[in-house]
């Protein structure tokens, strides 16, 4: 928004006015631009202007005013689209944690857009001769991206956040380019872009599935490092962030502010379709790597402020991320940077939530992960951020970093235990049936004790990181050779199976086994309490040919293939059926954990577990390993959603799971649960419908095929609303 409509007086001879210390970054007010940048340890900062991303410097102006460590100045006459960078002067003393080098042009940490590409083979290292204790004096301005002055104005019209309740949420994790690049109904000029994501064909697919929220892999501006570039690869996933306020220009038609407008337009289009937008954000580390990495932004602005340094050897970085560095969330300015970025994307882009990559790293006060860290305190007290969806990836690579179940109220978590347990059950590992029962019913063992609800668990079987769903049942070993690391990268512990043949095959028996397993995994996901997350393309049988770490594969290996054969169409149709089934049954979307007892006003328990012989399970049954289990979800025992006590009544559902590789029989529960049962869903792959109306009397024996699920609905009772 313009700060003033007053026409500024003539530009002073020195070309810069004192300006204001707030807001940080470059702010256009209609008559010029205010620049403000924080550095606690810098001696001086110069603003450099450019006309082209890799052209010569056209002006250099010193920011002579300093307020509370913020260097600031106002340049009249500058307009949106202006390119700029900073040169920061100060001591080069790595042994004390300082790495100032004015020869290196720096991206504004608060840049609203970034133009140009990084040339990783240019002189972007601030040291020379391979020794980071020796400062390099070669100017790198032609080789690095430039910050862009942006006009923030955008016509949002009547945009309203969908505000889908957590228990109604279905998340679809996607990569902007990967989802749209090969879509035949999206015009070629829009593919791979934010505009492609906003296209009616893309939105139609999401709505046809029943998706309520898309979780976008990082759209903060990222760069590709020299190692990947040397292999001819790219930073496809985008987890090496350069700018926390700048939408990635890779997904836009231009880089002079187009990325800002086009991302906003995409979010507005998704909102109009009732779909929320969640951003995957990487505040745990940056693209600058370890002490031998490039100097592109924060390292040169104020290394000791923004990074966690080894206390007794500040030349080196604490690395809880496996990426060379960790942001210093203990410093107020770094916390402000992160919080300002989050608020900016909520206020200016109307995003509906965030998924925090390696979130445990953000909560390390000293070394241990701290539930009461300043990071959590500030978010919980913030009137904007406390109202959006907050998802933690609850681990990092440091000691004690696996924190599934330990994040505080308001947070949901990627439930890694759900993923591992469900994979293990269906792919042949001997299960702990108690663990499986917890995962199917919302993981109360992880989340109930501190007052959270079933939707604290983000349930997933696959994510961007690992095998696709098709590959999970087609490969028992990773095949990451294309990444150029001799197959050393990626996780070796996948809990996967291949049906007897490694990789693609035409063998009918193997392909039928795989199709059944895909259905089992999908059905388990959408029949579980909690919030399900589906990865883009899993419903279409997408394969990465066994690559379980395709972070650098910006090509057809990672992009969604929209060409469907008969098998893929069956998988897509089954996925749609599952999501429609979940939407039709409130008992699958409970707001509170099960009690295993009768709830006031109901005629039955809310949850009961059964052996194959139809008897209810007792304590000793839980200690016996089994691959066969059944459970009932009481349709008239759903807790009231409001203080008026109005009840939700659903059909009572019986879910029967056969994890054996042989046909098995089950006895349907006795009449007190239902007079008869109708099979409404099953996972055995056949050409016929997966729904039938044949009623089976209570106490009857039914047969399930090997590795399959069947869902039966009881005869609904007449209950007062």
C-alpha cells in the first residue's frame, strides 16, 4: 500500500534520504522506495541498483541511517520492478563467527521477489584458495540473483478462506510444476506454473477427488547448488531456500513481480473452489550450506545473528538439518524474520496454513527440542498465525530430533509412526496389532494425553520424500542411480514389497497383487481417524522407477503422468470412491477420540474390536500376533459437535482386515450390533463395482480374499436427532 500520495520533492544530490527503519525490506509508496535491512554486527551497508539481473551495477548508495541495528534509506523516483542488492561491510573473522565481504552482492532477506538465476560456478564463495579463513575480493554481482521492488497491490475481490475444519480436511501434497507440467488439458504456456495450478482442469481434478486442501512443496525462492548443477541436475523439490518472502520465479511467467501476482491469483482460484492452500516452508536451514558454502544473503548480512554456530568454534555451524546449517531461532531477529515471513504469506497471499519442514530444528533452545521454546510461544500468541493450520514434520537429523507426538496444542504432525505401521502390516512385517489399532483410530497414545484431538495426526502412507504408492508395492530396494550419488542417498528402510519381481512387469499375477496392495493402503488411509494426506499422482499410479529421493529430478521421472491405462483408471476411480465414502460417513471423521464404551444416549459402544471368530477381543488377545482384525465404529455413538447436544447419527461400520496371503473367514458380530450387515466396500481388484447390496445376517461366516479389506454397514437404527 502507498505510504503517501504526496509527490516527493526533488532528489537530493546524494540520491538517498534517511528513510524509515520499518518495515524491513524494500517498500514502494508511489513516489519512491524505502529500504531497511537489519545487521547487528555490520560496519556499513551499501544499496546497489541494477537494470538487468546479470547486467552492470547502475548506482551504489550508502545507507547512512541506523536505528536499532536497522540500516535504512529512501530513494525517491524508484518504481516496482527495480532490481537491487546489498553490499555489507564488516569484519572477516570466521573464528569469531563473522563473514562480512562487501565484494559479494547479497539478496535482501526481506526481498518480495527475486530475479535472475544463480550461477553456482561463478565467484560466489566469499573465501579463496579453498580456505574459508581467507577473504576473497572478487565481485560476484553478475553471477547472483537480484532482489526486486514489488507493487503489493492485488484485487482479491470477494476472496474468503474456506476455513475447512480439521476433521473434514483432506490434504493433497503436490509440486506446482510436477502436477501441471504434463496435464493435457492445461495450455502449454501455463504448464509448470502457478497459473497452471489455477487452471479449471487442475481444479476439476482436485474437486473430483474430494480434496479440501493442497499442500504445496516449497514455493519460497530456492536455488540449485554447484554439486547438483555439475551433474546436470536441479533443485526440483525446492528445499534450499534463498528468500523467505519471495515466491519462486521458476513457476511464473516472469521474475519482476509476476511471481507474486500469479501465486496470489492461483490461491484465489483455489479458494473459489473451496480448496485451502498450505505451504511447505523451510525455516530450519538455508541454501548457504556449511562453512564452505556460498555467501548469498544471511551469511553476509550477519552470520552470527542468523545461524546456529558451534559455541566454542563459531567458524563452524550447528547442523541439525543435514544441510550444513541451522537457523538461529534463539536470536530475536531470526525469530522476527520467520514470523514476519509467515504473517506476510497469510496477510498478503491469503494462505491457509503451513507445513514446517524438519520442525524439531526450530524448537531447539540449546541442543534439546523444547516444547516451550520461543518459537512455539510466539506462534501461539500471534492473532494471525494461531488461527491457520500448523503442521509439523516432527523430526530433524540431530540427537533426540524424532518428536512424533510431542508438539504442543494447535499443532498437527506428520505421523511417521502411522506410515511405518501401516506399511509394515500390509507389506509382510510381523505387526504389533496394538500399534496398528492405535494408528487406525487417531493415535490416541500419541495425542490424547495433552488435550489434542484425532486430527492432530496427519496420516500418510507416502509423501514426496520416499517411494510413490505404486513403487512401494513394486520395489524392495531404492534405485536412485539417476541422482549421481551411487545410490547412497535416500532411505534404506522403506517397508516395501514387490510381489516377487523387482520393478515393472507384465506378469498378471504380480500386477494383480500390486493393485490389491495399492487399494489396501489407500483404503486403510481413508478409513483411519485423523487427517489423511494423499500425494499427487498416487491416485494415478505414478512411478519414479524406484527412486525414493527424487529431489533433483526435474523431469518426467517426477512429473505426474496423466496418460491412464485400465489399471490406473481403476485406481483413480477407487480413490474417488474412498473419498466419497469417507465424506458420507461422519463416523470416519470423528472430532474426539474413542472411549470404547457407550456414550450417553447411544445404544452401543463407539468402538469395539473383534477376533476372526466374531468374539470381542480381550486383553490376552492383544498380546498374540495376528494379521487378521476387525473393528466396529458405532454409528449412533458419535460425540455431539456443539454445546446444544445435537447428535450425529451414521450407519455403524464394521471394518474387516485380512493381512494374510490366503483366503480367511470371519464371523460377523452378533445381533446386538446389527441384525444384518451389507458389504459397502472392498479392496479385491475386480472389474465389477466395489459396492454391493447383498445383506448378510449377523453371526454369518464371510470369506475375505488374501490381503484385503471389506467394510460392512449395519442396519441403521431409528434414533432421535
